[in-house]
C-alpha cells in the first residue's frame, strides 16, 4: 500500500514538507496559492535532496499534457477526473521510478 506523509495548502508548504520528509513520490497539483506547481517543479530541481524524486502531476488543468515546462522527474500527468485505475497506475510508475533512484 501507500502512505501519505504530508499534505500542503500551497506550494511553499509543499516544498518545506518535502524537504522535511523526503518522500518517495510527490503528487503535485498545478494550481496552488503562493507557489504554483510550475514554480514548485523549478524549486524542486534546485534542491539537491529533492531533485530526483519522481513527480506525478495530479491536476484539474488539462493543458499540461505535453507541456514543455515539465522537468525530467515528472513521471506522468493525470487529471483529477481520470479513473481510479489511472491514478493507481501513475503511482505504481512513480514508485518504480523512485525505487530505481534509491
């Protein structure tokens, strides 16, 4: 199974939580206050401890698929309206990518 180690109300809280907890996978919404998902990805790349952590973008925004601003650690992008199977398949891909980096 999976364990949620943190939840954040905005991008800055998410970054601080990831630095404190160093998760295996980051589930990222693009629409967050103070620091949006794109800004989070840029900040994640600058943090050595976080740079290799796989990311699943989980958002209601549909324009991100094929977006040129995606960083190499983004494993996949799924919409909040996608099925539960799509969601868990994305998590499996991300955890496999995380295992490859450990």
